[in-house]
C-alpha cells in the first residue's frame, strides 16, 4: 500500500498507465491491498519512479545468525542522484 500511496502523491496512475500501456485501474489493483504484481512489473514501475525522482535504490543481502541457523537480511538504501 505504501507504493500505491506514493504513486498517488507523485506521478499518478494515469501517467503510469500511459508509460506502461496498461489501464490505470489494472495498475491500481496491482498495487492495492490484494495486489500481487509480477516482479517484472513491480521493478519496472520502481525503476520509472526512481528516474522521475532522481534517486537510486541499492539492495544488499547479508547472512545474520539466529538460533536455528543463518537468516538472510536485506538492506535497502536510497541515494539521491546529483
């Protein structure tokens, strides 16, 4: 839901609908509470939003110890492109 709110507050679903040649209602469902976007659609939209905002997303994975063995943790960082 956070991504849907962000889209509403910035680009808007009508703009995304033109960019990705998908209906705005389909995109709203995709990013709604019961939405389940394909990874390719999700990453394409995130990439577009990053370009519009001038930011770069970096994700790194690392192993952390836990009682039952190793667990993978992901760190998300956003950088403003200058």
